[in-house]
C-alpha cells in the first residue's frame, strides 16, 4: 500500500471518528437539553402549585377575616338590640306593676307575703307598717287580723301617714333604726342588676324571646 493510500485511509478513519464523536455529543446534548427542559417544566409546575396554594391560603384567610368581622358586627348589633329591649321592658315595668296592684286577687296575697317576710326579718316585737293610700284603705278595716296572720307574737302598727309608692310595704322597727323596704320601688332597686340579667336572658339566642 502506497503512502498516499495510507494517508487517505487515516483521514477517512479520522473523519469517521470525528463524525461519531459529533453524533455522540449531539445525542448527549439533546438528552441534556431534554433533561433541562423537563427540570424547568417541573420547577414551573411546582412554582405554579406553590403560587396556587399560597393564593388559596390568602383567599381563605381573607374570607375568614371577613366572616369574623361580620360575626363581630352582628354580635355587636344583637347586643345593642338586646340592651334596647331590656331598657324597653324596664321602662314598661312601672305600668305592669300598676296593673298588678289593681288586681286584688293577685296582688293582696303578694302584699301579705312581703309583709310576713319583712316582719320576720326584723327581730323586734314592735313594728311600724307603711302602705300607700290605696293599700292602707284596703287593709285598714281588717288590720288586726292581717297583722296577726303576718306576724304572730309581734305587734304591727299601721302608720297613719300614707307612703308615696306604687305598691308593696315598708316595715320599720318602732325606734326607726331597722327597716325592710318591700315596696315595688325598693325591691326593684335591690334587684336592679339581677332583674336586668333576667330580662336579658329572655332575649338571648335560642330562648325564643
């Protein structure tokens, strides 16, 4: 084989080798390109999922904040309305008590019970009882029997001067040092907070008030 043929064969071999290497690098480059694209797509997909989750979480937080704000506003409005209703009932109470005082069948047993309660609470034998003009007129004719039934063993004197009250009874010891105010006004004042709470409970959710 001549020298020229040897050179030509060597060149062909080099060209073949170069071509194979080029094809190998091209194939490797394509694979790397595909891998990088796949990784990029995966990263984009993860970022999209992360952004979607973050947006959903933000939307949920915003929604919850709006719901809580609405609940607080509604609760405040209900509390205000409840206070107005309680005030309306308390303002209407004197009229209801006046109607009660006119109903002797209901009122007189209550008056006698308050008389017994007040007389028992004062550890004195001599007591003075004060009533408003209407109740004094009702009880005066049978006062001895009323007093004996209310406080056996004690002497209850019906005061000559009428008491300025809507109803009920004021009982004092003879020396004036001890008194039990069982008038409508006195009991309402003592029961002020508990009375408001009792009325407010009637308007609480779930009570049907």
